[in-house]
C-alpha cells in the first residue's frame, strides 16, 4: 500500500495540547516536514518560547531547549556560536518576539545570526488568556483592551517583517499565512527557504506566520480564519520583505 | 610556563577562563569589569573562540544559557547593576541544571550606585540570584592569584554538579595588579555532557533542556532532588582560610578585598598583644560553617568586616548559632575600610577604644 500521508519523523508521538482549530499545529507540522525533507533532524536544535508553544520541546523530535520569555534569539545565538555547523531555530509568539523580546530579535537580526526564526503572529497573548499583544490590531478587543485597542493610549501594532527588512543582517523576512491550502504551501516553501538559508550561511531568516487563536478571539476555527483574512491581511500584507543574504545592500 | 607575571585582576580572570577551556564569552560593558571583556575581545578571535558584545546583560546571560546547554564552557561577566539584569537567566540556568560561570566585579549600590568597589551583592549572590529555590556556587577571591585559581575550580565544580558558579569579586580586586602564576595543570579529559542539546545525530532520543514543570508534584520532586545535590555541595565544597586563629580570643571574619584590610589590621593588633585572628570564607555559598563552628568554643567575640551595611554577618551568626557576640564594622557605597579603622574596631572588642 502506498503511504500518501504520514506524521513527519521530526514530530514525536506526543499529542498536541493546542486548542481545536489553532494554527500552531499546522506550523509545527510544516517545520517538521521541512526538517525531514532537508534531512537535518540529527543536527537541529530548536528553541521553544514562553507562550502557547512552550511545550514544543515535547513535539519536535530534534534536541530542544526552552528559553526565558522573549530570549529565544539570544539562547539560539549562544547555541549557534557554540555549534556553528548545527541548525538552530526558534519558534516564537508575538508577545515573546515583538514585546518582551524585541531587543533580542532586532539585535540577533542585526548581527546576522545565522539562525531561523518561526514567528507566530496571532495578534494576542494566547497562553495567558487573551491580553493585548504588540500585534493586536487597532480597536481589537482583548482582555486588557476591553473597549478595543485605542492607539492613542496603547499605541500601534508593530509590523515585524517591515521592521526587520531594514536590518542588514537579515537574509529573509517573509510574511505568510496558513488560512488555506495555497497559503499553507507558500508558508512551507518560506520555512524551507529559511532553513536552507541557514545551511547556506546566508544570515538571519524569519518567517512570520499569520495565525489564529480561536479560543481567545472567541470564534469558531472557521470564523477565525475569515477574521484573519478580513482584518489581519490588510494590516499585515503577505509577501517577501527581504530575500537575499546578510549585508547584501552594502555590497 | 610556571613563572610569575604581573597582571590586573580583571585580565587574570579572563586568562584563567581561557586556560580552563572557556571559548565562549558573552558580555555587556560596565565599570569596573571593563578590562575583562576587553581582554576576551582581544584573545578570543585569535584562538577560535567567541567574544560577543550583547545588546544587554539579559541577552548575554541567555547566550550563556544557550552555549552552555550546547555543552561548551561558557561565561559572562558584569558588575552589580548588570548582575541584577542577569538574575532572570541565572534562575533559568539553575532551573535547567546547566553549568556556567558568572563573574561579578562588584561596585557600590543600590540603583546605579557608584563605580567604586563594594561587597554589597553578598545577599544577592548567596540568597537571591534570581527567583525560585536554587543556589549558585559562590567563590570570593582575595588576591589576583586566587582569582585565577578559583576560575578553574568554578568551572570544574560547575560541571561536576551541573550548576552555575559565580566569582564574587569587586572593583578593587579587578583593578589591582599582582604577580600571578598559571600553574601547569594536569590535562583532565573534558567531562561528558550527555544531556547537552547538540543534535542527536540520529543516535539517541532527543534531549530537552527545560525548567517548566506544570505539575506541582513533579516540580516539587525536582526541587527536592536538586537540594539533595546542594546538600552534597554543602558537605564537600566549603572552603576557608584561617590566619592566626589558633590561640585567638577574637576572630575577624572577612572575605575578598575587605579580608586584605582585615589581615593587616590583625597584624597590627597582634603587635599590640591582642589575640586576634582572621577567618576568611573562600566559598560564600556554601558558607564555610563547619570550619567557623570549630572556633566557637575558644572565641570570645567575632567581628565581621564587610564593604556593605552588613550582609555576610547573617551567615556568621547562623554558623556560630549566635553563641558568641558578632560585632560589625563596614564601609559601604564604594568606600574601602582603612587598616586603622578595622584595627580600631578590633580594639573595641576587648572593651578598649
Ligand atoms: C518574564 C515573564 N513575563 C510574563 C510571563 C507570562 N506569559 C506567559 S506566555 C505570555 C505571552 C505569550 O504570548 P505570545 O508570545 O503571543 O504567544 P502565544 O501564547 O499567543 O502563542 C506571557 C506574558 C512569563 N512567563 N515570563
Ligand atoms: S490559546 Fe490560542 S494560541 Fe493558544 S493553543 Fe489555544 S487557540 Fe492556540
């Protein structure tokens, strides 16, 4: 019998704890498929964040270390400097990467750290129960913006790919979504490129994945995907923001 | 190789770390540890090592967490305000059972404080180097030679017990020049780190380095297990040096830079016929309580001399179980006590003035 669909080897048998319809699961699978396809599981070290994906150390079959909130790129830097021939990736949410860990993100990018960053933008703090994230949209209702995010007091959402596309250490900054089959395929190609860039020593590669949090958005999984298309995509346009190698603009 | 060379404390710390096999240094500039980072930035590129100036002390300690978790000897250095920022990472390093070296060349505090030498991070180092139930190995050198020797020991013991170690120095020791000897050391096989996250090479199950345990019983058991390890450390790793304590009626307890001053003051007092000795803790955690306890019967009074408002004095009282009075003399904020001042405090022990 021909096998046409199986669990990637880079995923363990441990069942995901994610809520029904949460897109963390899809992205985990894409990362694992890419690790399988590149044949790098044995030399890959993952860095898990503080956020809903904190326990991805139980899901990925490669070695994994759990970093303090926001510090994953610094931890990844330490690993990569110690083991330059290994493959090191972080998997981070928006609170982790774009609030508490902003300095670690920007500076690992500035240094052109040869690492891969998978960034889950779901416009909310999932794990702590739905507070405002740095990426929450204007007027978005969250637990801590009960009247909607007022940009006059709570500021504006941060566009990470746009920001990092101006940083010379960056090789790849691409925003994708996992709302439909077509976009899932694009997302996988982007993730694969972000890993391949590291193998080719091109520099810091980040893939921002527009994701859903049906639980804290208070929506069904299907409604959540539609909300993502209607609200997130206009503010966070999909596309490639930088694609090259570190320092290429200075050449 | 075994000749004496003149070296600044901060540079000696760096050279010792390199000779102890450390090739990964992550730092952020701060006075008065500057020369250590500068030394590493000069040396590391020449020997295939990493010197990385991080964006903050928080990033630097997390780079240490990453590198040490990958199985290499890694270190960071800073001074008081920077160590405060590192406490988050130190707690994670301890909670993940990862060995690493942290150097604190202390300056006066609190807040931005000053840039002159101080010992006012004793509590932080021995009690609260981060959140949660954990300890660090804490070593307190008092000469440049001892700075060198303790760096080797800190790396070895950290690896042995899988726990972070700190050298608690201060601006005076860091800036001071003294002759040091880098002794030939027997080449030990590097300790195996089968727990490291360095890629499983399809040869073993995946390793996980983690400090998250959502089941309280699991976390409790892990903490209990870690404290059993700490018990072995307390049993086996206490270090102290005694000077003229044999017949002493009074004992001055001091560590690091203040012990140097106290040493001279003890000499001065001895010349005047006062039977006083010096007890110098070399490990601050574990505190050398066993050795200090043996002095209680023959000692009338203790005098704790510190460059702080009085922090180690708590441990002296605990170790002696308050069976004898423990007096205190300290200068703080970056002021170094003079020999005369300490001599004066010794004289007062016997009721003199
Ligand atoms: C230093 C610190 N501050 C706060 C927290 C609490 N905390 C846990 S997860 C989280 C936010 C996670 O949100 P995000 O990064 O967006 O990931 P998501 O859960 O949405 O996937 C916060 C604030 C923490 N664990 N550590
Ligand atoms: S809370 Fe949100 S982000 Fe977290 S698992 Fe549930 S749906 Fe996913």
